[in-house]
C-alpha cells in the first residue's frame, strides 16, 4: 500500500522560500509519476507540477516562473522548491503519485498547509 507523507510547509512571509518534500513508501518510487497540486479554500485543486520517472516535468500555468519540481529516486522523495512566494500561493499542497504502468494505482498524500502572510 502506497503511503505519501508531505513535509516542509508552514508560514512564510511574502517573497520568502519554502521547500516541500514528499516521501513515498510501500512501493517502488521509480515507477511513479509524482506531482504537486494545491487547493485554496473554496477553490478547485489545481496542478502545480508533475515529474515523470524519467525526469520529464510539466507545470501548471504560471507555476514554472517561481516553482521547481525535482525528485531523488535514491531517497524515494520528491521536492517542490518555491521561491518569491506570494499571498495567493496560500493553499493546502497535496502530493500525488501515479503508477506509470497501472494508472489505477493513483495516490494522494494528506496535504500540507502553506501560508504566505506578513
């Protein structure tokens, strides 16, 4: 059973940086496309970025300007580096893992709060 655990969220001032981490356990990390999504109150869950097992990345609209997704297969962990944070980045950030060989193997983390405020 796949488990995803996010870490690294919290409160940061506008213009600050955070790095989120998502650790996968219970399966082989290297077969999953990993992704970050975010959801602000009363909004839908939006794509931030995804990264395939081979390192191909895809970003949501405007995300690539300040966010960078990466992964370390040796550590079974994915990262999201967030720079120049803005109040509108405030949301719950969710880690996602999709098995590239079996798309029904689709998993979410519990989510982690990121708040950008002075």
